[in-house]
C-alpha cells in the first residue's frame, strides 16, 4: 500500500502589462550546496536543511532494517518512512514557493532595475560522481529546478 496524495489545481487569467526596459542591467544567480542562492552583488540566501534536521527518518530507517522480510510490520514501517520523506519534500516545496512568491529579495530583483537574470548551468551528472555529496546534489538539483521554473513564471 502506498502513501497517496491528493492535489487540486485552479487556473486564473490575468492580463499583465509588460513594462518597457530602459536600461539593460543583469544580475547573476549562482546555485550552491552550502547556500541556496548567491547573487552577483554578493547577497546570499540560506535554505533550511530539512533533511539533516529530521531525526525521524533515521529512526524509521533503523526500524525498517530490523524488521523481517515480507512481514506486515515491515510494510507498515516502510509506510511510516515514506510519510516522513513526503513530509520533508512538502516542507521543501512550501519553502520554495514562499521564497519565489513572497521573499523580499526576489521581489526586489524582479521590480528593480535588473532587466535580465543569468542563472548558472550546472553539470549534475558529473557532480553526482562524488559519492560523499551525491545525496545533497540530487536534492539540490530538484530544488534548483523548481526555483528556476518559478522564477521564469514570476518574470
């Protein structure tokens, strides 16, 4: 039995007036593991470490590992572990959406004099070869992709 999520989607049409660009001024956005976003004007935005703060995942992984194979108790513990991962994923997505929509730095950048954004393209496949950082890099890739898509929508 899998942990099931339900989603609802709503669409609204809003006409947006495109402002005229007076001066071409760009800002660079750098995505890193240790800081969520670093702008070219040295501003940084840290991201909470939901995965590292969660002690419940380690707890349920230990319990699941101790259970005997193909037992009902192992299936239940897998479901609990799945719920914990889903909870962390939901926390991360919520943080991303709030950052994109409400964060002062992003809104200032969008409404400021910057006419364009330059985002660094990372070669994730080569970065994942470092087994010490592979988990963090994969998680970072998912977050960065969501952030870039949200930024494209906002701009």
